[in-house]
C-alpha cells in the first residue's frame, strides 16, 4: 500500500487498519497520545483500542492503559477509552465529560500537571517507561521526517521516548500546515540544559518536522477525520463587560508608561470571555501586538487578519469549524504569522518571564485575598485541570484572572471568603476581573486586596455578606495578616453542596 | 574627613553622623534598605531614623515610612523601626518578632513577595518611586564603585532606582569579601530581556562591585557593627532523622540513574534541619556537589572545607559568629568557592530550572494531598513570608519540603486534613519528609498522595484521625479527585485556636 501523504518511504509497507495498529497495545501499557485542546489527536486507533478493551472486559479479562497526552483531546480518544473503562491513569489535562465523571467518582487516577513540565518529567524517569506513542501527523516526507498536524503538544517527546510508535496520517489536516511548526530539539536534562534562545515571540529556533527512528514505527494508519472543533460562541454582555474593564486597564497602563503601546506578548485562554477580550483588543489602540500563548482560537485569527496582531506563537489550534475553513482558505496569509511549538517551549517559564507575557486566564473562584481556584469545584470535584495557567501566571508581566461574578444563575459566587482549593497563590494573581469591575492587586497587602476585590469584583448580591465576613474576620481572626474565620471559611461551599445555593 | 575604606574619592566630604544622614529621610518616604537573612543590613541610620520617628510621635506629629529590603534584616532595622511604630508598609520578607507582631495585629501592611520578583517589580513601576536607598557596603573604591558587604539582595536595584543614596561603610565586614560578588547588570524590562547566561552554578556573569551615580549619594556613614549572626544550633534527633530519610532518597535516585553522582545544585534553607541535611550530605557518597541557593550557612562552609561541595552560589551569608570568624580566617580558601549574586539572579526561575536545583525548604504544615503552607500559622498569622521558596519549588528538579511531624510538644500536627493557607500547590511539592519518613509524591494522583503522606510522614498519634478523615472523605466528598469534607477541613486548626491543641 502507499498514499500521497506517505511518499517515497519504506513506511508505506506499515500502513494498516486501526484495529491492526491497536493490536500493538497491551493491557498495562503507558501510551503517549498526541492532542492538545481538541486538535491533532489520533482519531482511529484509540477507537479501535476502546473496542478491544470492551471485548476483553466482556470476556472477563482486565484491560486498562495509562494515557499521557498534550492536553485535552476529543471524544474518539478520552471519551471512547473512558467509556470502555479503559483508562487507569491519566495525565496531564482532561476536559472530556465522561473521563471527568470517572475521575470524580474516584475510578480513574488523574495526575493534573503544569503543561510545561510534562516533557521534562517524562525524561526525568519517575513516571516510568513509555510503551507506545500514538501520534497524528499530517504527512510523512520522503526523508522519513513527520509533518506535524494541528497541534504539537508533547509529540516530540513521545516519539523520542516510546518503544513503539503508531502514526495516524490524517488527510483532513491541511497540507499547507507544513512549515508552520518550530520543533526545538535543544532541550536536555540538567546539568546539560542551556538557555532557550527565544527573545521575540516570532524567533524560530527549531525545525519544521519531527524526526523518528523508523525502526520504532510499527504501524501507519490513514485517517480522514476532523478535529473536535467547537462552534464559536459569540460574546454575551457579561463577557463584553469583562473585556471592556481589561482593555481599559491596559490603556491606563500604556498611558502611565508602564506598558509599551504594542503591549507585551499576550497569552489568552479559550472560550467566550477570551474571545471577547480579543475582540476588545481589536478595537483598542494597541498596535502591533504579538501573542505567546498555548492556543490559536477564532479571535486570534481575526486579530491577525486586522493587522492589530503581528504574529502568534502557540502549541495548537482551537478553532470553530468555520474558522478552520477560513484559515485553510487563506493559509498563504497566515503561514508566516503563526508558529506552533512543543508545549515545553510554548509554556516554558524561562521564555514567558523573559518576554513578559500578559497572562489572561479564566478561573472557577477567587477568595477575597486573591487566591485563585482554577480546577476544583467546591474544593474536590475536578473541572479540567491547571493546564498552563501556572506556567503563565507565575511568570507573567501582569497575571490576570477573569470570570463572571456568579455561576449557576447566581447560586454560586465567584468571589468567596476562602478558596476551597488553591491553584494560584496571591503572589501570582495581580489582577482580577468580573463584569462588575477590575481589582488591581499589585503591591497590596492581603487586607488591601480584600477591600479591592469585594468592592470591584463581587456581585452586588454577595457583596454585603463578603464585607460582613471580612469585618468580623478583622475582629476575631487568630492573626491579622490574612484574617480568616476558620469555622466560616468554607461555609459558603458547604451551603452550596447542601442546598444548591451559596446564598 | 576621610577613612581607609572611603579612599581617594570626593565622597569623603559626605561622611557624617547617622543622625545627619537620617535627616534626609522624610515621613512618607519609601526606603530601599540593604539586608538579607540578617546580614549586610544598615546598622546605624535605621536606629537614628527610629529615634527621629519616636521624637516626632512624642511631639504629636505623624512619621511613618515604607520599607523595602532584600529579605530579613536585624533588630537595629526592622526591630527598631517597628518599635517606633514607624513602618507603614513592608516588603518583601520579615522575620523580626516586633514587626511580626505589628503585622499580626493589623498595624503594618505587609506585601509578602517571591524574592526573585522584587527587583523586576520595583522597575515595573506600580510600587511607586523609591525615595531613598540605605545600603551597607564594605568599602568604596577610588573609582567610586562600591564593594558589597555580606549580602547582595536588591542593592543594585535600590542604588539604581533611588533618588537619594545613603551609604553605610561597615569596617566590621571583612575586606577580603572584595572580589567574591558577581553583580549582573544585564537585566531589563521586557521587551528587552535576554537570556541570563548562567549554565553552571559557578559561572561569573557580572562585575565585583556596584556602580552608583555619585551625585545621588547624600551621605556616607561609617560603622563598625556585626551582622545579626545567630548562634549555631546543633541538630537534634528529629532533624537528624529527617536528614537521614532525605539522604537515603537521594542515594536511591542516584542508584536508579535518575540523578548524577554529584547530584544537581542544592538549594537549602537555614536552621537546624537544613544544617542537619548538609551534615548528612557530608557523610554521603555524593562528590563533588555544588550549591545554587539563597544563603551560605555554617553547614555549607563545612561542606566546602571537606571538599564534598565544590562551590556555592548565593545572595547572602547567614553564619554563626564562630563560623564568620572561621571564614574570615580562611578567606583565601573560600574566596573562589563562594559567589554572591543579586537575589533576582540567585532566585531567578530561569536559572533554577536550567540548573535543575534540588530544592529543600521548610514548611509550617502540609495537607494530606501535599499542599504546603509555608507562611500562615492557622491560616491567618504570618510567620515570616514565602521568601524564595516559590522561586525554587516550582522550578526545581525535585522539590522537597521538610518539617518535624508535630509542633508545640505535639499539640500541632504538621500533616493536616486541609492546609489552612497554601503557598505551594501539589504540583510544586514532590517530596515531603518528617522524622517518621519520606513520601515520594512524583506522578501520583491526589488520593495516592494522601495514602503516601499519611503512612510515611504523619506522627503516629495523628495518623488514625487522618486516615479516618480520608476514609470518610472518600465516601462523602462532593467530588473524588481531591476528597474533602467541607465542614471538617479546617476543624483541626479551629480546635487548636480554641483549645490550644489539635488533638
């Protein structure tokens, strides 16, 4: 067999069905899968593996695997394998609803990691060996090098570390992706680490393709399947208000001489609010901006098209189906403006601090002192994971967290007396924004932060109760650096769990 | 006037009394003081300032200042100014008991910062202008450059940023310090930041002296006063047990091929346990080690003398009086083995991650999931501050936190159901050690971490209650990623505050 995307190599001989490829995977194996934010994940082999796992379970045999990825994948991977009860252990990030439920029922072990640390820790050795890599590529070149697809993630590391490699060549991915990637092969374990030579977001430091020992490649599977591209959600009024407060803040920083007119490289999450912020930036007088971030979403393509954004560095796409079509149509325009890197580089603390990124991340809740919970609903139920927020927040020039001031139709206040779980400590949270306003926490003591957060960010319905808590904590707390009433600190969360509302 | 340590410069004309120098400081000023871990802080001007503040208060006038330092100082600075009720705002770290009490009574605003971020944030501008720098040096050279004393801290930044500079020339400091420092002038604000060119702990990248615009120097004060050198506390049995578990762990990592035989650069805090660990390392088969750390304490000098430690990079000394004498006596031996850098470099995340430091820090408490509280007793009362622990823990090759398993004669358990304050999130805590054992948490899910911490680290008296909490949380928690009983999570701390014991 051969194919236009597997040209002139001996690998044509290894083209086989997904079922045949999945036969190379054994129960107990650790599998490094491609995939980041629903793009570039393998779409056929995990489904075939899930079927084999279900068959084994039906026959009364145990069959579970350990799954490592870049970040979130799609229903054909996490969803199918979780549904088959096939994932024993998962790292570093998950947003699949079926897998999430299994984790929160205590049926799947989940190691929630800083995304920058996955590749180095895989090399460090304590995670154990990597048995199989299953990596989607958009093509194989005649010299055997692999053209990455719509995400880079940890693929370089999986291809280097795995004993066996299974490739999915997805002809749905645009061939025009070739040349957009920058795969850096200069990382090492200490004492052999050297500076990452990036001083501008557009610095190219690597090569456009992955290398892979052909003897390790046991199977090549051809696919023609779309990424899990989520539909674009237009910004609602709340998201637009959050964006507006944030853009105003950046404008003040520029006019006070604390930020350059072109800002500093922006990092932005995905979703409704992030897209609203990007739209807000399109109408603001910042020119020309750059992005050093994890993910290219719809709003960033629009910013690039308008010329306000000069270029964007990321590790993956996360586009709506329409935006994906538009990007492929205008690839000649986009190709030299977008750079996809391994996530150990897109999220590298060294580079983020050097560039001075403006980090903008969502959150589940913040307490009145500015501790941020990004991961655990009511302190115990995982939502997705910390992802890259810790990489960016601690090293950003300005670290912003944003959210609507309430959730569940007002039953949950985003601002609480005491965070039920902490992902970002007060030192790493410089600005909090809700639709009601923005709290600039830089240089403030905890008590000063509490006053700013309650006054500017809390929903008016919850503000009196927060002020009352803070006032009584200032009277009765054991210490007054961070006044806390130990018997009430988590009472809002307890009330929600018991009654369905924090009110 | 002139002096042997203020040679051949026009600065001799500015030699004056501490009282005269303190006259340059006004109420409301922000003052950048030298000083890190009780070394290299100004000893005369702050005392004179405190006297002037007390006089103003007696006359019914308000007089308070904002104080920035490297880290902790001594009783002649924080103690005297706090006693005079003269500090309105303090950053980035404090260990003075009088200042601590004022903070915990809510009478002083305290901005507790990552030590690596102080200098860059001072440049960023949101902290406001720096009116006066008061910096101890060990001499002034004929070209006007300043020979640093026993700590570097943020002095470079204070000298660059302040409108007025007051120098204390302390002849108590050894003249042999000259040449030991490495002052790097290559930092910048983004977008002009470049890689910090350190790839080995002993790389010299700067110059031995500070530069300072002589027109800004308003006063030179001569002193002859010792640093706050604390007496050496010999290791007790608990500290030796902690050290022994940790050294065993490192030996296993070496024999498993996960650490080189010379280890990786060690970072170690100060105190009883840290010294016990250094003593333990002296008897272990690691050779030759290096240190990339904040502080050179007694145990590190011994390691250098034995030859097991090849060199140490830090930002300050923290020696017992006897060790200080010994170091001065053998300065020819030590001079090329010790390197003092600005704290923005000694604690730079970029360098720490590149070198792959083995971070060993103390803690107040850890919860069963491995969230670590380094700063707030019972969640609200500040002990000292986060210091450099966040810089090192998040970027270390292996991040270790250690403590005796109980405090206050057993009334407090160091391992608790839920940390009352979080400084280090589970992702940044890889190993926890108490005298009872070591929990290697790398690659574990929260529930697996809980089992390891309770079994290996908790005091046997508290272990059944922790196991009972964890068991019930596994039954009743809202979610099962990090099982939590919201009504009990902080009950141990509440019990301590109410009854004086967690039992």
